[in-house]
């Protein structure tokens, strides 16, 4: 797609629901694509504000089997680095769900899930308060990790993108973009090419590849699809 870029400025007083569509405005002229700056690698003795950008690929992320045998998880990133499931501030991952069964309860965590491929799943609570068919790709669904969610398959196995943030510390804004966009800076976040190739300045991410950053991004990300029909998951992780 070509044409004017879509500017996504931060919204004052955004709530923690995530996944909601924000009003968009079109820039009069798209800014020139800038290369991804070279940042120092993580290491001892660096300032905590140093921005680190890491490239990742779904094909090379290690897959960890679930204890119940119902699927696998590929962790993209978590913060702080190396934090366990009871201590992370935020976590991004891709899960393959191969069997029905309950989701783990994560007290104090806000969750968003989005179907990547497959037939999808039905997510529900046994009291009927939640009953959602996750069967349309690239449509985020937000729910509380405090809920005892059960899951049934709508066909075969499916793969899902997951964002978890610790309530009161961080919140995640997840959007799916289909056009050139300038994405406002955020302390942490990631970009994942869901369909087709995307350009971020001089860098290019093929489908299934992405960029993840920690430390405040120094300038807006300028994303541009390489072909019609491309889709990009853009996640900004902000203080609560």
C-alpha cells in the first residue's frame, strides 16, 4: 500500500483495556523512512535508559512444552529479562494450542490474545460471564488473568499471540495495522509482521519476523508494508 501514513499518537489517560481501536489521523506528508538506530547491546554497567532493539523470528524461537501436554509456548520477550512467571512486568509470547483444557490463572495480570493461524478456540468461564470464539485471525481479545478460563478447540491446533502485563505496573496497547504508519514512542514494545513484509527504515522484516525493544524508543517507528494485504502487529507497552 502506498499513500499517506497514519499517525498513531499516544492518547492521554488511556485505560488498560487494550486492543481497542483508537481514532487515527492522516499525516499531510509521510515522514521519510529513517534507519533503525544502532543501540548498545545489553550488558553490565549500562544506563538503565539505554534502548536495546532485538530482531526475532517465529521460526527460531525455542518452543517449551506445557506441563499438561496441551501445547507449547515460544517466548518472544519478558521484562525484567529473566523474570519468572510470578515476577514479570510484561511478557510477549506465541502459544500453540493442540488440546482442550483450562488456561493457567495469572492473578493480577491483564491479558490479550490474538489468533495467528488455525481453526481457533472457544474461551469461556463455567459461570457464563465469558464466552468468546477466537476464530478470526488478527483480532485481539482482552481478558483478566484472574479469570478461570477454559478452552475448547474449534477444529485442529491453532497458534496465538499473547501479551500479558502486570496490573498497576504496565499496560499494553495492541493494534493490527494494514497501512504505512508512524507509531508513537513507548518505553517497551514489539512489532511483528503478521502477513507480508514490512519496512522500518532501512530494516526489513519478512512475515513471521519482528523487532522488540526495551528502553524508551528515541523516535516514532515508521512502518511501511512492502505489498498489498500486509498486516503488522504493533504493541506499545506503557506505564500503568
